[in-house]
């Protein structure tokens, strides 16, 4: 669907941005990217609720498929309380 495509595009921009910062672990980068979808979307003009909805869509519908379809991009540490959380005190994972 259109919204899934947008979530994928936002994830791709966020994911690749972490590579530009020097991160190389794909699971870590993918997790950081997913947590940054809301930021990328909001910087591109989405409202905060819309931006968070894209992040939640990716987290709930797309990211779980990584475990079996592309396991290099998945980590059990990509969750609230996990080692790859960018903002551990917020507990608003992934946003």
C-alpha cells in the first residue's frame, strides 16, 4: 500500500544516514533507522502524529519480517529496553 511504501522510503533514508555516520552493523543501523523514521518524516513535512504513525507502521508490520526474511537486519535488542534504543528514557519506542 501507499503508506507502507512511504514507511519503507523513510526507513531507507534514516537507515542510510546512520551508515554515513560510520555505523556498519546492519541490525544496529536498521534499528536506529526505524527509530528515526518519525524524525525524517517530520523534517519532510509530516505532522508529528503522522510521522509517529509511519514509525509505528514500520515497527509493527515490516520490522518483524526482518527476523526471517533478512535476519542480518534484525535484532532482539531492537525493542524498548534493548541495547539499540536511541532514547531509552522515553519508552516511546520506536518514536
